[in-house]
């Protein structure tokens, strides 16, 4: 079962540790190709199809995302998108997804973009989507 962590987390605001057999989809909002980013929602899932479904709806392909291998053994893929694909997400579109947590992730990402778009009123802003592979997974 997938788990969704909202953009507006609880008072602790702590990101849970990624479990060993789980893919994590993390989102960040800010200046494109910058390290000044606001964390968006997270999704943890054991089903790679959930990851592919999310990426498809925001216009990314897993295989085309930039791959990064970290010292801790996690493989990551990152991709950038403008606000437009996220703002095009609607409840009617995400209804097609099998996983309710994936639907919540995308709708929450849209809400976060709508809130932050007021601050980031510039074409140079968008979202970074990061997919962190499970530990011990070959990517």
C-alpha cells in the first residue's frame, strides 16, 4: 500500500525515513536548476507502476530522468517540469489512477504549486520531481 505525505505536514514537519523496499517520489518547488527549493508532497510506494503513473501525468518518463548515484547506495532520478503540467492536473484526470495515495500526491502537488505560484511569479520556476529507488535495487 502506498503512503502519501502532504506538502503541509504536521507541526513536526519531519520527513519519515524511507523503508527498504519502497520507491519514494519527492517533489520540490522553486527556481529551475536551483538548490533553493521548497519541499512538496512525498509518496512512498512498493509498486513501480504508481511511480510511472505519476510521472506520466506530469510529462516525465522515468528512463529519461537524470540518474544520480549517491554514496549511501540510493539511486535517484530527477527531472524538472514547469508549473503548467502540474496546474493541468484535476480530480477528473487523477481518477484514472489505481492508487488513491498517488491521486492525493498529485492533487496536493497542484495545491502547493498554486500557493507558491503567487510568490514565484516568474517563468523560471517549476517543480523538481525526484524518484529514489529502494535500497538494494538496481537502477
